[in-house]
C-alpha cells in the first residue's frame, strides 16, 4: 500500500511538470497565434471601402455589367475583347510637364512591345485590371485623389475629368504655337482633338483607387469607356492625371 501511494504521487508530479497551469498554456497559445491572426486579417482586408454617403453611379444595367466584366479579365487578350479597333485604345501619360499619348488598335501582350511608353506604365497595363473585383460603382466625391494621394478607395464614375484628352491636346497646341511646330503637326493635333471630343460626348470615366498594393504600384487606375452601337468599349487608359512628377 505504501509503494502504491508513492507511485501515485510520483505520477502526479510528472504530470504536473508536463502540463503547466491551464492559464499559462492558454496565454502561450494566444501569444503564438496573434501574429498569424493579425497577418490573416490584413490579407483579408478589402482593397476598397464602402461609401454609404455617396450615391451610386447613374449607369444602366448593361453598362454596369460591361464594366464589371472588364475588371474580371485576367489577360491582355481578355482586355482586347473590350476594344473596338476603329476607336482604338489610347494610352495617355506625361513626359516631364507635357502630356503625351499613343493610340493603338489593341494592347500588346508584353511591356517590351511598347517602344515609346515609359516602362512603369507598360508593366502596369494588365496589373491595373487583373484581379479587381468591382462590386459597386459610386459617383465621385469632389476630391477623389491628388497626384498619388488617394482620399477615397473604391470604384467611381468621374465626369469632371472626362475631357482630359481634348484638354491635353489643347495644351500641346499651345506649346506648338510657342515653339513653332510645323503646320502639318499642328493640323494632325487639331484632327486628333476633334476625334477625342467626339469620343468624350459618348464616354464614361471610371476611376479605380486601391489599397494594400505592393510598394511602387500606382493606387489609382483610370479608364474611359465609350458607347458604340449600344455597347461600351475601352478607349482610354489615363496614366497622366495622377502623375505629378516632373
């Protein structure tokens, strides 16, 4: 009986050493789990915010579906299905303080094919669309972004910046008058302005602002969709409006 009692006490002592106080065990697990849970929460954060104070964009069902379908594309070939070859796709950017642009029949598959466009733009053409699940499109607030500073995150219809192409060409014509551009070049710019003024009358400007992006990736992406035969087509990607670097 004495040996049995000693054996029992010995087993209890070993058990207590292997199993610390329940409270200590819980704290230990929580301390180890906290970084993982925090990281998981950050990864799960939505790249957009809800804006109950803003009205939704005045888009009909077909327009809304068309824009949402565009942002579900995962490839350049998918984006090209939203481009009308006659209207083309214009890429607007800036060189120093001057706007510049190129109009293409379709987008290229690789950044290297864009010979005259800065690489930081060509490498973000697909990235501005891929993986963007747009659920709601709001009417833009008065100040959505300034340069690279974003004040509201989400997807917005922004009619105020709709004439960005015609205004950019106006600026180039002013430069041409001062620097004495050749008349042929001035004539081409005036024809381009007329072309874009016609597009702007039938277009919708969509601004996408995103958070949780890797460093160096632009938070703002701007697109123009133009109506033709009752259907919206992508006609402009605007990299100039938020780029204030000189």
